[in-house]
C-alpha cells in the first residue's frame, strides 16, 4: 500500500512537471497572430490580428524582410507603445505596439 501511494505521488509530480513545461514552450514563442505588412500607410508599417481574440495592433517600425508580406501566420511578442505617434485616418486605428520577436509558423 505504501508503494502505491509513493507511485501515485511520483506520477502526480511528473504529470505537473510535464504540463508546466509545455505551457512554458508555448508562451516562449509569443502569441499566435496574422501579420499584415502595409508600408503604403503614412503612419504605420503594418498590423497584426491576434488569433482567437481578433484584437488588432499596429506597428510603426521596420521589420525583417522575411516578414514583409501580407497575411502571414506568425508568433509575436510585443509591448504596447506608451507614447505612440498619432495615426492618420486612412490607416487602421488601434493600439500601437513595438514588436520584440517574430517567428513564422
């Protein structure tokens, strides 16, 4: 009986450790999103739409050439800009972000 309790305890700890590790790997990549590169807009270079929530964010800085496409699936890590440049009316109106990391899916 004592061995069964030890085995159950060990399996519980192992299960928790494995599930926590999976969570960390997913969050390390960032959030799943679609990226749209739109440099024709006067005040932004593009925007992202987060998968699942459909939240939209715009970015004003240049990004790597491999991401300068329209509608690509990415993992993104970002910070919301605290003092963004005002956006013009013809561009998408949303919170401005600074992209820290991009990875293609």
